[in-house]
């Protein structure tokens, strides 16, 4: 069963090289979102960190040999699901970036580790902790 | 341009109701991964938190009226990209779960907010912070 997604926008950056991971990146760039979704950006504010899900559109097809990989900054050979490698069964990327400015359908951010032209699939608020004081509001499964 | 993904496995839980978000969930369940990817799980250990990317397979198609939504636990009407709503342009979900056990291709976890049968698209290590002491190891964009 194939699941189809379409880009909601694209990453733009002038950087010719990008760091291996958002957590070590100070690179700036822009997330340019399709104008049809602009209204959905209204609560994204400068200073926030947001999650960007994107397509590793340049990754070669995944092969069984990629199940174990040595990340460039580690000595160990790790299972692919314990790495952030772009070469994974579904080439889905996740970065956390800091919003510097937002104007219309363009979000200027810091923390870019995607190459120029990367298709964006989703933006989400960053939630990092268990929040026992918040209501769970269960719904039928 | 459509981007195609395939499930790498499925979420299983006996829970009849699930909390609205992983950050308020103590619900347990299992992530059963396709055996062809089992080797890639070798470094996932009990006690770790991992990121699960999944398909909101029950969401109705996104419509422009969903660009602004009122989350069940909030008073405000928010832009969709500032919510974790399952009704979003690309129905991609992100949960952080705690690994309780792993055996073969089955990961037992706590923090389930997905319904039974949810297709899993990716598993990633949880990285939450800027890490200025780690090497950036830039690569050509």
C-alpha cells in the first residue's frame, strides 16, 4: 500500500554546504510555503522552534546494505533507525529550526540542514516533554 | 509531484480509546516492524525515547476550512501548522514514545496516541537540543 504526499513548499538557502544535522547548524534559509496554506501559518512566531518534516529528495533508493550505517561523526555502526541518515526505508527528514521572521508565506529560519530545493511535507509545533498536567481528552481508537 | 512512502510496520494497541497526544499518554502498545527492516532496530534499547513518524490513515481529506482549527484542549483557534491535528495537508503524525522492551521486530512502547493499525513510516532517535560541541561535518548542498 503506497501512501502519497505532496510538497506544501520548499526550502531555500544560499548555503553551498549544509551541516550534517540541524542540532549543529546556524545556517539560515527560508521555508516558502504554497500560498494556499498561508492561513495555516498565522500562529508561527519569531523566536519559536518548529519541526519541519521533509523529503530527502536526493537520496538514492534504500538497499538492505543501508540497514547498518556509520554516521559521519560517530565511530559505531548503527541500525538505521538509530541514525538521522537520509538513506532510510522512507526518505523522511525531520529538522527543528528557529523562526527568525515570518512574512506572508515565507518563514525565515536558522538551523537549516536541508539542501536548497528540499520539498517540505509538514510543519509542526515542537513538543518535547511529557505533560502530566495537561488534559488527555481521550477519543475512541 | 507526488511522493510515495510505504509502511515499515504498524502500531498495535489494545486500548479502545487513545489520548489526544503522546505528551499526555501512558498507553502502551507495540510497534511491529516489517522483518526485512529488523536489523535496523539493533540499537534501539529499553528506556530510550524514540520518534515515530506515522500516517494518519483515518483522517478525512484536508479542506481549506481546516487551515484554522480549535484544538480540543485549547480555547484558541490556531493555524493548522501550530497544532498536532490529524487533519493537515499531508496526514503525517509524529509521536515520541518510550521503549519498554524490544524483541525481534517488535518494540513495546509507552506513550501511544495512535489508533490500532496505524501505519508506521519511520523511526528516528530523539534529538532535542542544539549541540554546539558536536562536529558539524558540512557536506555540499
